């Protein structure tokens, strides 16, 4: 059963408070990137550096997968952003985790900590990680409001951001089909 939305849904406009928060988070993220250049491998722990670069690459790939899934299955109305899906997308990366975009950004921030290995990078990352984690909950409330029980059932099947559990659940689900 597909839960369709109408074309004349209200458009969201950010508040001044949200714009200020996003600006602050953006500055912290840019600060983290700068620290990667000026404090590259600061603690000289090569294993953390290699893990950081691998995580960086993985987070970039993970961040691209949602767009492909939404464009293929999301049925966004003509002229509306690909992210404004009109159905619950539960295939592709969305069969493994519910919030791959947020997870990819959190992993990107963690990768920058590992690459720079500077204590300031850790401090700069905490507000971004907390914001994106908390925003997952807000996004779920919005999705429940938009899609109802269909999204609730999706939440029961697919973990919020645990990739390993998501892969195991998907494998077990397909094995029992």
C-alpha cells in the first residue's frame, strides 16, 4: 500500500534560530576540515590515519546512495526536490538503515577526527554529531506524520543507523523469503 502526498503541501522555511545554528555547525565543520590540513596526523598514529581515510571514502559513498534510491523509488512530484518523496523508500540503502544521509555525515565528521588526530577536531565535531543524531528523531516524527503506519512498520524492520545490524536483518529477511 502506497501512501501518496499532495502537491500543495506546505513548504518548510528555516527560522532565524535554525539559520544561526546551521551557521555555527558549518563553521565548526569547516574548522574541522582546516584542522585536517594544519594538524594532519597530529598524534602520528598511522593506523588511525588509515582508518580515517577509509571511513572518509566510505562516508562519501554512503552519502551518495540515498539520492539514487530516492530518485529510483521515491516518486517525488514533478518539479519538486528528489528528497521530497511521496512514498516510503525501503529499498537500496534504505533497506539497511533508515538515515543513511545523516549517518554518512556523522561518519565523515568522525573520519576527520581520525585524520587530524587533534583534540580540537573532537571538540568541533561533538555539536555536529549531536545535532544530526537528534535530527534523526525529528525526521522520524515527520515521516510518521507523513506516512503513518507504513513508516512505523519500516522503523520496526530497519535500524536507525546501525549498518551491521541492518545488513544482518536484511540478509535474514531475504533468507526466509
